[in-house]
C-alpha cells in the first residue's frame, strides 16, 4: 500500500518571525497522524530555520525548485547538494507557476528532476493542463507529454525515486478543485503510463493531487484509488486546514 503524503507548498509566503508558530503546530499535528507523511516546501531563505525547527519531527521539508546544474556560474540558482545541506528531502520541479513565469519547459523540468534524484533528493514533479487545454480535449496529451519528458530522461527505474503531482493549472489557487472523477481519470492514466514501462514502479509511484485542496474536499479526493496525497498551496499556510487535510488522508 502506498503511504499518503500531504505536502504544503508555501509559495512566496512566510516570515522569520511568523514561521515558528506554524511549524510547531504542523509538527505536533503530524505526530498524531503516524499513518500519513507530511512535508512543507518553503522559500529557500527559511530552510535553515525549518531544519532547526523540524529536525526529529514527523514532518519532512523541502524546497520549491532546484537547479539542473551541479555547481558553477548560475546566478540565483540553488543546487540539490545545497538543499541536502539543509536536510531537505524534497524539491518541487515543474510547478505551473515556474513553467509559466520562468519559461521552464519539459526538458528543463526533466533535467531538474534528474539532478535531484542523482543527488538523493526526491523531486515532486508537477504536471497539469491549462483550462484551454482541458476544454480542447488535450488533458491527457499534455500530462503525458510532461510525464514522458521526465520518464525518458530518468529512465523508469529512477522514477521510483520521484513523486508525481497532478495539478490542473485551472484549479491552482482558484478555489475550483478538479472533481473526483476528473482527478481519478488523470491519476489512473498517469500511473498506467508509468506501469507500461515497469509495473512495479508504476504501482508504487506516489501521485499527489494539487489544486484548491482543503479540508472540505480532501476526503472525497483522498479516497480515490490512484490519489496518494495532496500538494497543498493556500491551505498549507493555516495549520488547522493543513492538518485537516492530513486527517482526511488518514481516514481515507
Ligand atoms: C499549488 O500551488 O501547488 C497549489 C495546489 O495551490 P492551491 O492549493 O492554493 O490551489
């Protein structure tokens, strides 16, 4: 059975003064839900603080991006080894906000995923279609294209060291989640795609759903057979909401 992972993407939120209260609440709540895995994905400057506050807790942590380069003249970039220095387990790659704002294409996302895996980090690889692509009947073609780039670059065996996140772009930060049927259809198709290459890797792959997940809709999503947790944006900034999603995952 695949363990459910509830990962909070803080995006560009948080403050040195305000983070400890949220981290403390999340760590104590996570300790009461031992069947669920938790992680927070925080802005780079807070990694040292998060490492100090969460070490030894039931909540892992990570970053929201990672360079595809190992070291060198890459101003502004942060390598996988640097993230490991701060105890990170995860790095998000290919979030739609980075694809859209920073021009990250499928090849770059795949290179980042590879750099993360090679260093010993677990990339959380985001895929998802825009509203226009969904309305144009392109959903599966788009997410398969995004997945295939990573699958080809890593090879199926290394996919076992990744987490996949299906995040329909139209559901991120909009309050409009995918319906359970829409989410399950895409998750099952993604799993089948990986299983076609290696059924053990496909069967074991954690596939998270992301896009306006909150306590009120978490249970119906977490109950679906191919949903193995959630990548949570807005609701990860309030401990009660984040832990409420965790409780739903524990019940599912
Ligand atoms: C996200 O940013 O990955 C996300 C899913 O955001 P939200 O939960 O706010 O839709």
